[in-house]
C-alpha cells in the first residue's frame, strides 16, 4: 500500500505526498482536496511508468471492492 503523508502549510494550504513515489505531491485548500489530488497524480505516474516499461512499486491493496 502506498502511504500518503499530509501536512498543513504555513499559508493554510494542505499538502499531500505519496511516500515512495518521488515528486508525487499535491496541494489543496482542504485536507480532502489535497489527498484526492495526490491519489489521482499517483495513479497517473504509475500508469505512465507501466506504459513505458519502468518499474513500479508492488501494491497489494491499492483499491478495495465491496
């Protein structure tokens, strides 16, 4: 599972970063917005890596279906 680290910045914005995927960082006005944006970015980065034959971290529980 990819870990997301969330922090509030001095200017009040929220930042979210996916640990283990360098450069996957997003900002939002709320915690939820920052997390949502970074999840979308992480999926795009992983898809791009797969498309170009690059290694991706092993992710066993990225999504859960009910």
